[in-house]
C-alpha cells in the first residue's frame, strides 16, 4: 500500500511514468524482496502504479491538457 500511495503521489508531481517506475523499482522492489514478497507481485505493482498518477490532479498531463483547451 505504501508503494501504491507513494508512487501515485510521485507520478502526479513528476509527470513521467518512466521516471516513476525507475525510481520505485530502485526503492520499493528491494524492500519488498527483503520482506519476502513474491518478485512477480512486487515488480507488477511498481509497473502498474506508474500510470495511476496521471489520473490525480494536478498531474502534468492534465495541466498541459487544461491549458491547451483554454487557449483562444
């Protein structure tokens, strides 16, 4: 749960799915391995949460989309 919340917040601020996935692969996966989580589950979680942040305002994608829609 901490990985999902942290990665979603990071993605909303960062704006890059690749950067979020790379960061949380380096940070969260070794910790989940240390606590005995299955490798497929830990990497699957990190791979999927990188895309969640785009749904949380004020993500960079939504800011760009909103400013392009309001241009005269």
